[in-house]
C-alpha cells in the first residue's frame, strides 16, 4: 500500500482567550511529526496571540488538526495549501 500524498499547508491561528492554550499545545504536539515550523506572536496591545504552523502532511491529517483546533473556545483558525509541491 502506498503512502498518502503529502501537502504543504499553513495553519493560521488566532487566540482571543488563553483558556484553550493547553489543549492547543497538546494537539500540536500530537502532530509534531508533520510540523515543519511554528511561530507565535503575542500581540499584547490587542490582547491576542497569533500563531502560524507550517505542515508537510497528508491532507486528512492537516484537515483533522485544523478542525480540532477550530473547535476550541477562544480560537479561530484558517488553513491555506500550497498549489503544488
């Protein structure tokens, strides 16, 4: 059986509340094998945090992670995919 095709994606995450930070970090740790890089920016003036997560993973892994993150309270997420890899 062949390995699923991997895609390059960027998950943008905005935290408007810190109540779900532990769950977010847990989800990201579970997908650590697929994460290429992660950058977090605290925007103190607005009281939010902005996180970007670059991934190289099968589409279902990216979609599942993005969906789980988006369901957490106080968190918004959007995923973009590279056109070709």
